[in-house]
C-alpha cells in the first residue's frame, strides 16, 4: 500500500501557523513512508473564499519548504461536487440516510433543550427529497465506534450518543463532513493527519466511510496549539498568520524547526537541529497529545540563533528585501539610490550578531543611508546632558585632526577626549552615538563611524552641536 496523506486548508484567510505545522507533519510522514503528499483546497465556502487566499496558501507552503511541483495537486473541493451528491444519493438509497424537514425550533420544542441535539423524529417518516429537507445520516442505535489513532490510542464513542447528523443541506449541497470523506476516498487517502479539533468529527466520518463500503484511513490527531493563557490560538486574538512572521523577518528554517517542536522533540537535550535530522528522527507515534504552547519569545530566540549561524554572504542576501523594499516588505526610510551595498556589506557581520529578526536590520543601519540620522528624542534627552556640547566640540576637533580614519584610532581618540573631562569611554561616546546614529544603542560605534566616513561623521557632529544651542 502506498501511503497517501493530504493537507486540506480552506482559502478563507491568512495561513495559520497551526496549519503550517500540520502540513509539515504530513509532508515528513509521506517522505518517510515513500508516499505521496496531496494538497486539496477546500473551497466550497464561496462567500468567504478568495483567489488571493489560495495563492497565499501556495506561497506560504513554498516558503516553509513544501514547494509546488513536489506534491500532488492542488485539487479543489468544488470540482468534486458531483461525487459528493452521488455519495449522498447512495447513502439514501441504501437506507443509511433519510430526509428531514425539522427546523431547529421544532426540535427544541420537542426536546425542551437547545443542547440535546436531534431527536430522530423523521427517521421513519419516509420523506422524499424536497425543498428545505436536509439529508441526515442514520447513526446506528447500538454499539461503539472505535477510532484507531496513532497519537491518541483508541478513543471510543458510543453510537447512541452520536445524533443523526446532517450530510446534505436542504438545497442538496453536501456539508463538510460528507464532502471531506468523499474527497479522501476519491483521492485514495490512507492516513489523515490533522489537528485535534477535528477529533469529535472523526467517529461520524468513520461511520460514513464504513457506510460507503470503504475501509477508513488511519487517523492521527496532533495536539491543539495554544497561547500563553493555554487558549487555542485564534485569528481574532493572537498573531497566527505565517505570512506575518515571514514578513517580519523570520527565517523559514527557524520556523520549520520550531513548528515541528510543537508536540514532538528530537533525541537528546537539543531543540535547534538541522531539517535533515528532523526528517530522520520524527515519529508520528511519538507526538505528545497534550496542547502545545506557541511561544513567540522562544521562536524569536530560535530565529536569532539561525540568523547568527548564516554565512555572512547569505545573511546579506536574506536582508536584501528589507533594505530594498522588495516583495511584500515595506520600503525602508531611504530612497533606493541612497542604499550603498558596499557599506552594508562592511557592517553586516556586526549587525548579524545583534538582531533576532531580519526586519530589525533597518533601524540598525538606517544612519548609513540617510542624509541625516532619524533622531530618537528620548535617546537625545538621555544622552545630551550638561557638558555634552563641549564634549562634541572637542570630539569634532580631535576627529578633524586625524590622519587615519579607522575604528581603533577613532576609539582611542574619543577615549582621550573623555579622559580629559573625567569621563569613561561609555559616557563619552553616548552623545557622539546619538549625534551620528540618532540612537543610544546600535552597532559598535567606532566601526560604524569608520564605514560612515570622515565628512558625514563630522557633519553630523556639527549639526548636533548646533541643535544644542
């Protein structure tokens, strides 16, 4: 048997990080088993689906390493409406489904509760198909439905507690439960690896598989992803869009690594590992069924580690979208012609050790490419204390007299200027840093001054001195 897994997102919004994790788990499992990864776009919600969301899914999958051409599909659920309706007709013809004209209000009036569920009123009425009549599956009155799950063992559901659920609406259109099952049958899916939130639907779907005469797939429900309050990650409340993390400057390799740790761990006391190691060691059966905490602070730390591990040339290339404003990235505060690739290459090794997100490169190097620094007013107030004007005068004069413009010479020169005023280097360089870069923190000052150059440095020191008058 060839293993066939599927990832079946709906194009109704940004790509959820929980979906990205499920996609990666399916992708790895298929590769380990020598199987096939199928992408199916569940696009039957016409009111909410947009073509751009579908493209967003494809590009997000590309970004995390599930690239177009490496999988089967994408298929679109809307293209299989005929198969869905045919399956509904088969179930009705075999007596496994019946038509029902009960309204929700009528059911509540009979049961006296809005929570009890459907009471089976139309089971034996023999209603034919008709406008406004939903098709319900006839759930067995007795016995149990056992779901064999690679992660959760054998969850067991009493059939008498499963209501006769709707499989086709009053207009004849199949609901998700039936469409999902029929699609999996049509595409020969052997393993369904998906989020825990779908587990309550699984006994109903398994009953549909059996009623349609096909052996159910092997199930695996991975743990729900939660926030710091242990609430399920929500698009309305939490930062969950994979595209947002990508555009903020997370590396795909870091994101892949972190997502795979949500419910699983590699061998040994380690978390940051090569993708090849994850592909080799990952075992679906070893996934922890408990809720998995999506810790953005930890992800950020992961990303910083991955950034620092890049060869400098790759780091420079990775920063390019933020430096040039290409793709979906917002343009930087300088004009394209102001960007100096050589200047950035000179400071790149210094910046690489100081950022955790690629987007942070912009405030770290903007002083190099702007005609004047962007002054942080809080930083200015903190650095420009009594005596700062005299210190800037002295530093300007000392720098003007230098024959060699290099970091070591600049450092020793300012150190001497500060010593003459009883200041340690840290205190002496604060007003100089703000005058030149606009901030109190950033890249190493003297290396920055070396790259910025003599004339631009002196010009900014003089401008700061004028501002202090």
